[in-house]
C-alpha cells in the first residue's frame, strides 16, 4: 500500500515548480498524493517569505497542518522553501511539530529528510543556494494538463533594496537551452499546449552562460520549433535587457503570446534610484513607447509598489499620472513590505500603514477604470482563447470559462462564453469574438472557422 502525501504550495509559480519536483521525487519513492490532509502520512509545505503577508500565511499554514499530527495520520511535517531558508533557527525552535526543514537549494534532498523522519530524527537541510532543477528531475505537474510553467533560471543579481530574494534564492543562474527544450518537448508530448516561461528576471536569461549577453531570443527560437506547443508566454521581463530583437520575435512569431509583463515597481527617478533599479523613468518611457508603436497590439502588464520608504505625496501623484498616461492592460499593485535583512527595511522613514493602504486603493481604482476602458475597446475584436472550465448555466446551457491569448493564468482576468453547447472541453483553443468588456473579464462568442 502506498504511503499518502499531502502538500501545500504557497507563493509564486517559481516556488510551485520546486514543489512539483519534490512531489516527483516522493512519487518515485512510493508516495501517492491525497488532497485530504487528514489522510496524509507525510505533509510537505513549500513556503514564501517575499512580503510580510506571505510570511504570515506561511506560518498559519504550518500551524494548521501541524494539527494533523494529532487529528490525522500525519507522521512527518516537512517545511520547505523561502521561509525555511530565511528563518531556519526560529522555525525549528518555535514550532516543534516541524520534523524537517528544507532550504531553497535542497529540494532534491527531500528523501534524506523523509529517511530522518522515519528514524525518529529531525533534520535541517540547507545546501548552498546554487541548485537548479533540470530536465532529468521527476516532476508532477499540478497545473491543468494543457498549461505548464517552465523555470528557465533561478536566483537574482539585481539587488533591489526592498527584496530578500537574492539572500534566500542565491545568485542568478540559467539552465541550458538544451535542458529547457528537452523539458518542453516532454511537456508537449504529455498534452501541454501552453508554456509560461518564468525566472526572477526572465530577460536576463543566459547572461551567466554567454559573457553577460542575454540568450532569451535564442531560447525562444528553439522553443517555437517544439511540436504541440501552441502558446509561449513569458513573465517577469525586467526592462534592462528588453531588446528590440526580443520585441521583434514577440510581435512576429505566431506561437509567442503578444503579451509583455514588465515589473516596473515605480517611475519616479529618485525612488527608482533608492530601490537600486537599473532603469530611469526616461528608459522606461522609451521602452513602453516602442512596445505601444508595434504594428499589432501587445498586451502590457506591470507591477507597482506603493509606500516605499520616503515616498512623498508628490512622487505618488507622479506615479498615478504615469499609470493614467500609459494605460496598462493589467497591473498588480503591492503595498511596500518592510523586510528584515533588506536595505530599505532598515530605513527610518517608513511610510505609515494607513497611507500605504490609501495609496494602494487609489492606484487600484485608477487601474480598474483603465482596464474596463481597455476591455470595452476589445468589443468586436477577434482573438484566440483557451477553455479552462465548463459548468451548467441557466436553462440547461453550458458556461465556458477560460482565457484570451492576452490573459495569463492566475494573474489576469477571465473570458466567458455563456452558451457554448457541448462542443468544448478544457484545453481547447478556439477562435472567439469579444462581445462585452468589463473591468477584468470579457464575455465572448465562438467564431466558426
């Protein structure tokens, strides 16, 4: 009889891939996954420490899972990921229910932790943060069968003053093109149609392999040759290495989604300098203007931090006017989180929480109006969409939920088809016409070829 494994993966998609690799290693060693934690003999939690809210969520999740050692079958609780890497001593001391801690570079050692648990020992495995998974590692895909994330690099060299990632994830290191392509080919053979390429700084891919020169466009040219892959999407495209060559392949290669996700964080030059960002407002505006002037529409997404230490009302107002001017298609807004161990976290000019919250809601309100305007302008347009869910609607109709090619999984809005009959199934890519646009979602109908 297989031993049962329960798991919870918190944080970003990059973390999710580490979880999927750990699940693959456990499956190869006799574990079967259960969604019911009360049935699990082993529980693995992969944690996040990026901002304070993520830390709180991670701690609460650990404490909730620890209860299954009393009310369930759990004999081992393993805590992995960024929180483990940053707070190993505190976690081991303050939460005795934890049987093993695994750092961000030690996910491949999970069976060592399991063996220690089986022998009645606690373990803390924190290897040097130089590890990165490759195509040889077993991996259980937890996303829908037709869409998968692929991590092309790990770590970060940027040194943003608000960010703890380089300390918990290590220096930037790229996988080889051959390794990535082999994994994508395997995913395609299993039925994956969409791959989402991710790294902490995706446009820097290859700088450590090619004398400081990025290799992202070279990688993309290889991946577009993989049969079965229909959509290739990229997230976290930092502006510094965003080249004309990269934009050209995005615009002209049919498999590449016309979708650019650029984490800008701010636009005021003084704030950017204090964040240790490499690009000025002028650099950013020049790049965005180039993207907006392409012959076809490229969806623009960004992420912004409000309430960075010392941010004045005038600097925030500048940010708001910039957002109104650019009219991003999608935008994520975060209130600045004072992180232990960061340069910005040690500053004394922290912005009060109530001011950060007010700025957050102000900017989100501005963006909601822009997103609604953008989506209304889509009305009447033709696009491709991926079906994700089907459910019964009113009067025996079938409602389809999915995403336009211009919408990324998990972070953007959705597309709905109100009466699609029984023609569709999850994973289908169909041609649609957008009929109604709302702040985040659109309603469409199927276009017959």
